[in-house]
C-alpha cells in the first residue's frame, strides 16, 4: 500500500474541506447517515466475518461486545452523525479580538488542524464517529483500524465514501489503510509530511507503541484505569448502584471502573453488599488483604497482586482495596490511575471538593458513574477519543478539540 499517495490525497482534501461551507459539511453528514442505514446488510455481512474470527480466537465476551454490530447499533451510529449536524460549526469562530495602541486589531480564530491520523482497535463505531467529527471540524482523516475489525471498518468507509461522492466534499477527506501489518503502521506513524496529528485509541500497548515510535505529534487517549471511591459519608445504596453500573454496564470500554476503593469505616457495611451484587454479575473481585479476609469464601473472590492496581482489565474483573480515608484514596488514584475518569461517592461537601481539586484526571465525578465520560453524554455528539494528556485537549475530544488557532490581524497601513 502506497501511504505517500494516501497522504497526498488527504492533504489535498484537507485544503478543500477547510474552506467548505458549513451547510455543505452538514449535507454530507446527512448523506453519510442515510447511506449507513441503506448499507446495513453489507456492513453486517462484513461484521459477521470479524465476529467469527474473534470467536475462533476466543476473545473475552467484553471485547466481543465492542466488536459486534447489529441493526440497532448501526442506527445509533447514524444518529450520532445526525446529532453532529445540529451542533455549531467551530471553524471560523473568532475567540477574541483586541486592538493594539498602534491600531492593529489582533484576533484568534478557530481553524481545522488539517489531516488527522487515527490508529485504533476493535470498535467499528469509531470509524464512523471519527469520520463525522473530522468532516464537521474541517479535517481530512486517514483511518487505520485493527485487524480484528478490518472487514467492518472497510465496509463502513466504503459506505461513507460512496455518500461523499454525492456531496460537495472531496471523497478523499475520509480514507482507510486496509493493510493491517505492523510494518504499515510503523510507516504511517512517520508520515509527518502529510499527517498533522496522530490519535491512537485502544489499549495501553497500542498507545505506548504510538507514543514511542511516532514522529507525528500524538494526542494520547484511551487507557482507563478508573476508580470509584466510597467515602466515609457515602449513601451506600447510591454507591452500590454506581459501582455496579461503572463496572458491568459495558466492562470492555475505557470509562468502566477497574478499582473500587472503600473507606475503612464503611467497609464492613458496604463490601458485603457490593460482593453480592457484583458476583451476581459474574465479576471477579481481586481484593487487598483486608478486603479478602472480609469477603473470601467464593471462587470469584481472590487476592490482588501489585499489578492489579495498575491494570485496565476491560473485563468482568474489579480490584478492591480498603483505604483509611479520602487522602489515601487520592494518593492511590494519583499513583495508579491513568488520568482518565475518577469518582467519589460522598455526602461530604469538604471531601467532594478535596477530591475534585486533588485528583489528577481528565474527568472527576461526585456521586455519578464514570461511564458518563463520553462525547455523546457530554453533548459533543460523539468523540474522537478521550484525551488523558494535558496539552491542547483533555477529556472527550469533540469538534472544538479538532481545531487549532490562527491569528488574524487587521491593519490600515501599519509598518514596524
């Protein structure tokens, strides 16, 4: 596969897309949304090939769930594109305008980044979400999904490109790398002549590889070792609902909880409740010494290792630790967390504010599940990824995060 050709086409398309009218971008998104619905049979046929291969490879049920498409899920993907149409177009927005003493008026304006490179795993919905967000924000995108969802991704991109042919936008504003070899990925990560930003989305191994090998600027996303801390003043019924939801609603996604921390003065009351509810959902509990002594007696209750505190399980597994207080909980989170999403369940205003202020993460919750860290839930329509870094973008990355700044300067003959 000639990546230079893809890069050249992507760069050319990005210039055309950057000057496209907002209505033309919205019309293209509407056509893409309609096209995906029309192409449901072809997309599901392709997805079935990926699912059969995944089952033959004995992947976990949680990861299989990330891969599976059905009519309802494709309708949801289409709906997320339609939701983007209703959102304000960030391109061209003037953020500020100041006049200097010499009469120059200097402003900041949002402009597209250019060509976005996406390297991602498993979830085929990412293909459509990334394409839609990039189109709306005026960026071309080159997609490289994993081998586990390659048939699904190719089918979705073909549908998108067929719809783009019927729009005023260039077809090459969305391209996919069909070669899933590691050699091609390594070549793609060094395509900085054509690609402006690289966004990896997937497991810790993928993200680490991209950060260490790319010559293109990287926005780090995805890895979610997320915690729920049950404070000394917590409403225990609320805490139970939150941890069950955060762990079991979709355990294979990055905003699912991986560790439960419980204040020592509520452990005897809360942990037996949590054990009963979580084991009913077939969740294995990997417990610290104190919590193991309290909960042992069931095959799903085992002793934790040091490695468990830093692991993103993406499965029906939950690490459990009793901590002294909110300070020890914060210390544990800042040591082992991945700066993604962290939650405290508390009735204490003081402890809530302390947690919000001192926990180092992109999203910090008081009395709510970590599962809400999502572009749709935040009102962005979708997200291209959840940034866990601190430069340019942090948290769910919507339209605004896919733009950069251009200074625009108005004068009337000034010279220096």
